[in-house]
């Protein structure tokens, strides 16, 4: 199979490209290297089954040309990261809305199956128990840039779903919860690479807010295996699946675990959300995925522990000299 991966030089996309090539598939990567990095795919470049295009999903002609030439499209390109979204809300919205529409429209015209990478951010502030695919979205004002990513990803899902429902396009959707591992960068507000890099340098680990807010972290290799299990199944067409780990940990405890696991002399420091992201920032207390649906459909479940994740990120940070 020949796959187009939009955002294939990014964190998840590059691991996905590695996994597809390792199983014998061909990969075409479209990425504008905004948050992605050519280092992520340097081992793939030169491989005859891989080609890379430095361009944007906003370029309709390029998207058409690349979609026409493959068997299947995996759409991961997006403007991501809290700092990015808050700093450049307009550009982020255009990429996440118009870019996805370009990809879906091309897939429809060339009849190519497509997977859309969505996000647990669509649930917004819904901090109840484990969130299943039917759980409600609770989001703040559309005028707050914080929520524009959630809004755009939700519209992406609706667009994808109605291309399936009205036009019979083979669309699959996955909602990644906090996905972590080597190659993720901390500079856009991702907590775990930021903590690991600080711990390795002996610098304070800045916990935003009380630190009682909790998250679940899934190793990128597990997340990629989950995505592959979805695209390899016929029964997943027209469906949405949560992909994440269901081990919950508070951010305060995560900071302590990172310090212990990396044998660091760092201390935990506290910073207000306001100081970190500016006035009026809202965050959710808990975000836990219910992964019953994907387990039942494909048998997938994450296998790697949080300690393994921290070790892998630390190894990467040291190797990359970050
Ligand atoms: N990492 C997570 O925890 C997480 C959680 C939920 C959803 N996701 C989703 O997974 C996907 C991949 O995210 P990631 O964590 O690998 O982040 P990432 O920033 O590493 O990947 C996004 C990629 O898209 C590329 N890109 C951005 N704008 C583009 C454009 N206009 N044209 C072409 N390429 C463009 C970037 O350069 C980058 O390589 C995204 O759709 C994201 O919303 C990730």
C-alpha cells in the first residue's frame, strides 16, 4: 500500500511513517516543517519507498497531486500546541479547518480512504470520568483562542463524518489523548518533554496551577499501533475511536516521578496558568479516555508503562542534545 501522511515529519507522523515502512508499505510525506522537523525523517529519506514534499495542506494543487498518487491518506498535519494556538489563532484555524477540507475534498474526488487525526481536546472542559466517544463537549467562548483548536478539530470530525455519511467516502477518525515519546518537543507547551528536559538539566520543573489536574500519557509507539489497528480493519469505516492510555496521574505526581526516574536533583516549582499562558486561560481538571470501543473493535490496548515512556524521552533528549 502507498500512504500519504500529512504532517509526516511531525512527532506522531514520523513514527507512523517508520512503522509503515517497517512493514513494507510506501510512504509519501507532506509537511511544511512548521512544528515538524526533517531530523525526524532523516533515516527514511533516501529509502526508495519514501518521498517527502515540503509544502502545505493549504496548497490545493499539491494536495490534489499527492492524494491522486496514493492508495490511502492519513491526515495528521495540524497547527498544534497550546502556545502555537494562543499565539497564532487565525493561522491555526485556517490550517486546521481549510487544510482538512482540502484533504477531504481531494480524497472524495479521487475516492481515497482517509483517516483524520482528531484530539481529546474536542471534549473541552468535560472533566468527568473516563470520556467515551459519545461524551459531551464542554467548551468555553469561541472568542478565546484556547478553544479554537477544540472547535476546529470538532468541525474536522464533522466534515469527515459527513463525507462518509453523505458521499460514502471511507473516512475513519481517531482521537488521540496525550501522546508522548521520543521526538516530541516541549517548546509548544507539551508537559512531559518539558519536564524531562528540565530534570536532565537539573532545572526546576514548572507545574502550572495546583498540579492536581490529571492526565493519562500514551507512548507514541502504542498510539501508532492503535492507529494502524484502525486503518487495517474494514469495520472501522465511518467510526471514531479514542486512542490513549487509561493510567491517570496528576501533573504534580508526574513531576515527582520524572525527577525520581531520571535521578535528578531538580525541584518542583509552581507557576500560575496566567504566567504560563496569559490572562483568562482555562484548563480541565481531568482527561481520561474510555478505550472500550477500540479494544472491542480491533483488540488494541496500550502496553508501555509511564516509566518506560520517561526513559525513552530521556534517552532521546540526551541523544538529541536538547
Ligand atoms: N501529540 C498529542 O498528544 C496529540 C493529541 C491529540 C491530537 N494530536 C493530533 O495528532 C496530529 C499530529 O500531532 P503531533 O503531536 O505529531 O504534532 P506535530 O506538531 O509534531 O505534528 C503536526 C505536523 O503537521 C505539520 N504541519 C503543520 N501545519 C502544516 C501545514 N499547513 N501543511 C503541512 N504540514 C503542516 C507540522 O510541521 C508537523 O510536522 C495532529 O493532527 C494533532 O492535532 C496529537
